[in-house]
C-alpha cells in the first residue's frame, strides 16, 4: 500500500499553468517559450505516534532555523516558516524555477493525551523533528463483584504498564 499526499488544488494549478503557457506563447520573446514556475511552498509532513510520544517530521530544506515558528495552543500545533528566494541572481536570468518559495503555515490538532509541557523540536539536514510526550492516562481499575449477599472477597486495582 502506498500513501500519497493529496493536494486538492493541484489539478487547478496544472490547468492554470497550461492556460498561462498558451497565452504566454503569444507574448513570449523569440526563442523563449518556458515560463517561470510560481507557487506556494507547503512542506511535506509525516505524523506518527507510539506509547510515549507523538512525532512530526516536516521537510523544510533551505529554511533557516530562525525563520521557523512553532507554537502549541489549545491542543493545536502550528508551524510557520518561510523559504526565501536568494537574490544572488536576477530573476530575468533564470530559465526555470521549480523550487517553491514563500511562507507556509501548517496546523495539527493534537489528541487530549498530548502533554503541552513536554514538547521538543530539533532541526537537522532540512528536517524539522517535533516530539510531543503523551500524558500518563488514568489507569483503568478492575473490581470483582460479589454474588447475592456475599461480600466481594477482594478488590483489585490492575494498572496497565
């Protein structure tokens, strides 16, 4: 089974790019038929959890650590950032720009088991790793019930480890 990221407006963007290229062919200078690619930057994310924590891994290559903003409010984790276009070369000198630039905002609703006091974030090799510890949940108790007038012999509290 393969998991693919679905972006609902990608088909619209493809259609818009095709229409733009048709109209630009009429106005393009001689010998130049490709247009500069433009669009918003949305980093891919993996979310998983285990018994102790919830983990998010966001692909944010080319973004400086100081350009990332991570906030946790009311069980909502929000990651903001911006990938800036390097102005080393003039935009007119580019023949093709396929890498996406701009600001992004990703928000994730966390379960009630997430502990807002125990959050850590690490940034290495273009991957932002956010770990949120889980709260120790109230442990269920098992109670033996006596039959008829007989009092229960023993009341046990079993805790799940």
